[in-house]
C-alpha cells in the first residue's frame, strides 16, 4: 500500500478513473473530511462513499493529472477532464490515508458538461 501523499493521490486518481468506489473510500480515514467547495463539507468515510456513489451514478467522470505535487504531508493535484473541466485538489495525508480533501472546480460547467439539471444539487 502506498504511503506518501503523492502516491496516495495517484492511487486515488487510479481508483477514481476506474469508478472503484471501494478502492476510493479505502483511501480515507474513518473520520476524514471531503470539502468540495461547491458543496457542503462531508465528514466521515460513509458520507464520502455516498458522494462517490451519487456522482458516479449520474456522471461520467475522468481525472487527467496535469500536475501532482507533494509538500510534507500534503499533495496538490491539478486536473482536467475530456470535457474541458479543470480544477485542483488539496489532500492532507496522515498515516497513509486521506484526512482532509478540499477541491475546487466550477460546478456550473460540471453540471452542463454532464447534462445534470441545475436544480439537482447535493447538499
């Protein structure tokens, strides 16, 4: 199992691109926080799992790594997808697991690219 922040985030990207929800959620601490700033922060692995279940059920998502940096116990991911969406994520890794993830992307662009109704919002 990878343990450096950069290797953990690369494993996250691989699981994300495979839509492997079990592998994704296994990379988070039980009490992790995932805060995609376009949404309310989610606390706990079970809530994070539900986010991935919802998003993979309604969208085809791909994460192309543009840049992946590591600084101490943080990894920074700059990404794009084939539809032209771009964003970045910050991952705080402790004990080989993601403790905090904070992501930035344009929600309107994501919804339009995926054909998701604008009133279909995750709180």
